[in-house]
């Protein structure tokens, strides 16, 4: 049995109106049952407070946000700070998602600042990274992933700080495409990521690091992916929007 936390997190992205989101949270809550996996729901900001009320007494279901600003407060119209997220019951925050890197031009340096802000406010970052298709085709995926981790994380955070992070490998070519990484591809990359963590922070830290896989995870492929020794769960996009699919994925470990 792995000692590290096993996590299934749902990234709703920009989906669900207020009512539809409330229904989804309640449907997941009511059909989840006891779970050894930590389930994290990451809805858009408007759902966080009502979800935290609905999930108040539910063990093993946590709340996460999809982003935060790097500063504590001030004149940043439209933004949300880590302390605000904490104040509505968030425990996690997704940072570095490829959609943020691509559409909002988030750089390695900015991501470091956001991770710092999250940690300072007692939020656990779910730090996402992964190569694009052209890098995979050129067999440069390891190089890309190493650079993403080094520049945003390894060069800036201590072992103690790193211990509060969750990593999420999300190959960009697998996100929303229906083209999942094969279990073998996922395992190879996760093993490589764990070796990078070991080199930087030591074997014990590496062994305790939760590394999630994201990219077209569905009930049909979750079991095989999660069965890989270095895959500790998933970050789920599309399939987290349907309660039955998301709950089925949380049960894929057993
Ligand atoms: P899909 O599961 O829709 O491919 O999205 C994955 C993802 O981006 C999760 O953050």
C-alpha cells in the first residue's frame, strides 16, 4: 500500500451555473459513500462557499479553487487572492494548469509567486505541468517537464514547503481530446517525475509526493491508470461534470 495520499480531484473549469453547480456538488456528496481516496472538487469561485456548506460534515471531500492571484489584496480588478479562498473553505488550489499557461500567459516566474501566495495562506497547491504534442513527438517530454518543475518549484522551495504540494502531470495533448496517455506512458513519466523529486528533496520526500495524472481520464480507463505504481490518482476535467462518472472514477482504486 502506498503511504502517500491518493487523490481524485475534479476540475470543473468554466462550467456550471449556480444551480447546476449546487446540484452537482449534492449529487456527488450523496452517492460517494466512504472513500479511502481524498476527493477534491474544484468548481468556479461562485460555487465555493455554497459547496463548503454542503460538504461541511463530509469527510474526505475537500474544496479547491482553479487559480489565485499572487498578491494578498489591492487594485487587481477581477482577481481573487489566496486568503479569500481560504476564507470560504478552500484547502487546495490548482496552479499552472496548461490553460492558464496558454490563454493567460502565466510564466514559470508568475507561477512561483502564486505557489508562494498559496503556501503562505495554508492552501495546498496542485501544481500542473506537462508537455505539448510537438514535444512528445520530438521525444522531448522529459526535458520540458524537468524545466517546468525546476523553474517554478525546485529552484524556489524548501523540502518543507514542497511537502505541502501535490503534483499533477497533464500532457497537453491529452487534455479534453479523448486521447489519454497510455498507462505505460503515464507510469514512465510519473516515475521520472518522482526521480526528479528524489534528486532534489530526497527519497523519502519523493516517496510521499502525490503525483496525479490528468488528461481524458474516464470511468473506463481510470482503473488501469491508477493501478500504475507511481500514479497516485487523477485530475479530472470533463468527467468531473457528471456526478456518476466522477464518483465512478473515485472508486476506480478498489
Ligand atoms: P479532461 O479530463 O477534460 O481531459 O481535462 C483534464 C484537465 O485539464 C484537468 O485539469
